[in-house]
C-alpha cells in the first residue's frame, strides 16, 4: 500500500449449483491463492455461495440455512489475514429474501449490502425470488450478532484514509441511476460489483464500455467479478468476465470462459489527486450513509501493472497514427484561427534542421492549406552561426523547398560578433552569454522579418523545453504564437515520423527522415570535425525520462519517491537507479527555478492533458520553494 497502491482481485471460483458447502470450500481455496499474492480487496461473484442459477430452490429454507453456514465458513477462513472479502448470498430479513453482498474481514462479518435493482426481463426473473434492497441502513441478526444491513454503507479503511469502498450488485451498474453515483458522492473511491452477467453475442464489449464509462465518470477504481463455469447452462452461459478498472482504464481483465483470479493494483493516491484537481463533487456526505471501519496494514505492494516509459505516446500503432493526425490538425487549427483573426498572410518560422522547427513548419503548411493561402507566404528563415553544421543547414533548406515555402537565409555571425564587441564579450569565451547572444539575435531577425512582411513569428519550442526552461529568455522562448507549446519532445518525434510516413513526396520524406536521425541540439557551440558538439540530452538528460517525470508530476501529482519508483519499473534495463535519480533531481531543480519563463509564455494550443500555459493549466509562483520536494529527493538512495 506504499505510494497509494492497493492490490485487488476479482475472483470467479468453481461452483456447484445449490451446494453451499462445496462452494465455500472452493472459495476458501481461491482466498488462499489471493492471500499468497498479498491481495487486500477480494471480490467474488453475485450469489457465489449458492450459485446464481438456483431458481425456485431459493425458496428452500435448507438452501438458505446452508448459505448462512457457508458464509460463516468463509468468514472464519479470513481470520488472521489482512484482506477485505466481498461474497454473495441470499439472505432473509423481516420475511423478505434479499440478494446481498457480505463484507467480511479477519473472521468477522462487517456488513450486508443488498441489491437495489432487481431485473425481471429477458432471461432474468429475480423479482420472483428477491425483494429490492433499500438505501437506509439498519441491522440484521446473523449468527448472534447485529450486522449493519442496507445499501448506503461504505467500508472505510483506517490504515489508508483515501480508501473508501462502495458496493453494488450486477444490475445496479446497468440502470440509469446506479448506486455507485451516490456512493461516490458520499466519498467512495473504489466500487466493487458482485455480478452474474451471462454471455450473449456482443455483450462482452458493451459490458466493458459500461464499466469504463462508470469508473471514468466516477473517477474511481472499479473491481468487477462475475459468475462463470459451474453455473447452470440450462438456458444461459456465464463466462467469468472479470475486470479491474481505474478512472476509465482497464488495468486487467479475465480470459472469458475460464474461472480464475484477476489481479491488479489500484492507485488510490492518484484517484484522490484527480478528484482534488477536478473539484466537481461539492456538498457534504449524505446524512443517511453509514461508514463501517476496517483496517489494513500498510506495507509494500508488489506491482503487476505496468507503466509505459512514454506516457504521452500511445503504444498501439493504429491509435498512435490517429493521435498524430488529431494533434497535427489541432495545432494547425489553432494557428489557422490566429492568422485569420489578425489578417496575417505571412508566417515566419525559424528553421534549424531540428525536430521542433520541422514540426512547426509542417503545422504552418497545414494551416495555410486550410486557409487557402499560398505556402510561399510562409517565410522559412535559416540563420547559420558559430555552431551550425552542414547537415542541419542543408536539411533546413531542403525542408523549406520541399514544402514549397519561401526560403530566406540570414547569416548572423557578423551581427553577433558586433554585439559581442559592443558588450565586451570575448569570442573565445563559450559561456551562456556566447550561446544566448546567438539565440536572441535569431529572435530579433524573425521578429523584424515578421514586421517587414506583415506576418507573425511562429514559435517552435515544445512542452518539454518549457518544463525544463531549456530556452533562451526573450530568445527562442518568445514568439507571436507557439504551435508546439502543448507537445512534449517524445511526441514531437512521432509527429514528424507520422508526417514522413504519410507524405506522398519522396523529397520531403527523405529530408524528414534525416531530421529524425539528427541528434537534438541547439547548435550554439562550434562543431567538432563538422559534427554537432552540443547534444541536449547529454546536458539536461534524456527527454524520455524528463517527459516521464513531467507526466507523473503534473498529471498525477505523484511525489518524487513515487516517480522514482515507477521510473525504475518503466525503464528497467535501460537506465540504472543512480542515473534515474540524477536526472530526476535535475528535473525538479530546473522545473522550479525556470517557472519565470513559463509565466510569460506566448499563446499556443493545448493538445493533451498536460499543459504549462500560465493562463490555463499551470499557475505557479516563479519564486516557489522546492524545499519539500528536495527533502524527499535527499531521502532516496539509489
């Protein structure tokens, strides 16, 4: 449970219809397997102690008594184990029979939660046997104890304050106003569902969509366990289609028609962060809800779920292609609106032969095409100076020509040298002034050319550079519209690759491919033997690491220790622990010290869930202290 991870399981045990003793034995075997995996929350199917398909046998007192005895067996089996178990059974109360979920832990029955919505259509005839449960909570006598009984019960963990569990049963999920909505409003972060959903053609996909929508809408974890093999096949077939979801994402799901255990880890801390961030659930906890406390020991949770090393880039190729097309269109639409609003017929782009300026030029070409403007109105400006290599210079020129834009070459070496003389900068002193003098001269050229042509300067800096402050203040940091401001560096590469893969012109494809093969560099220091001497990732660290850090810090609100742990999982065999920690420390230092550059960013379109616009997603004091984060970083020992 450290770092907020909670191991949960959806279990479909073997059952015999109307044989609670046998079923209890199989459930206990499944529980043992879960205990061995250190599972904290275990969810079993609806009516699993008797079997869902008992039909009129539910009227038999012998079956009902056997089910109660079986529950006592299961409850006793949980004694001494640090797990909360939900199991389904029929239970009589005040002369009515209810379809209930029993919550048990450490040998004790904590609560009975009845099914609210009783289906009585198609293949379902539950109203023949069961009464609909109500929300109000009272109690029922069971085995000499008074046990809370009612729908408005939440199980609240004392050892993990953010863990509050609400329960619904099968049909409760499928109705217009499911109990889980009220549970969530009352504070539930995890919903468990004990189900017996039979299979029909196409139902699997619909069920999955329904669960994704429920967990996403509620910003909750969702553990769904369904009946499987062993239920009567007189008229129906059950597949045990178990799923574990978190905020709309399927973490794990069972192979259908094969009973077993589905395990994953919910990130309770992330769910709580997301709710704090969104702040869309107002009001106080409903007065008629009852919280039943339980306790779980806080311990290390071994992870089975994986974390993509490139969180901004879809792993599925088809999804990635669709995403790239969508992002390029969004960038172009943003620029298109700005050009139309200002009446500009000219766009000025500083092209360096690198990835960012290549993407910006591709976006400008799309925007001009959408507006029906001649691409010759795009002024592609290459400004070679001390660090420019033949490779990048040639690629900049070839790219401008391949896109049918107007190429303008402005050699800035002499202008920079004059500036150095004016301020007393020694030409052989390759310090930050040497580098930034070139960057600011380039920006001045672009701005003045935009004035000459009645156009606007299109910014090329990307999201990752903004996060690290890897931009010259009032140099490449400044533009009139930054089309790449919402695109992280790891995604820039894939957008350019997509453009190369989909373009029909061989010349353009060739130059884009060479740009993709060129090391990332600002080219502000003289080359060595004609090759790039200044490689960005050797100076500030690998962008794939920084983008990973950025995503989990901003999007998820994770602590440095948690990000360090997940990076170790995601980049195992690629970067060592010491290397990850080194770049993580640099990331936090640069992120906190460089906010002043982000506080005055030009306009630019947001394209993903992480953005750094001071007018939108990220508002941070430029002089905020990083002491709290630094203290945690110092505690990490690689």
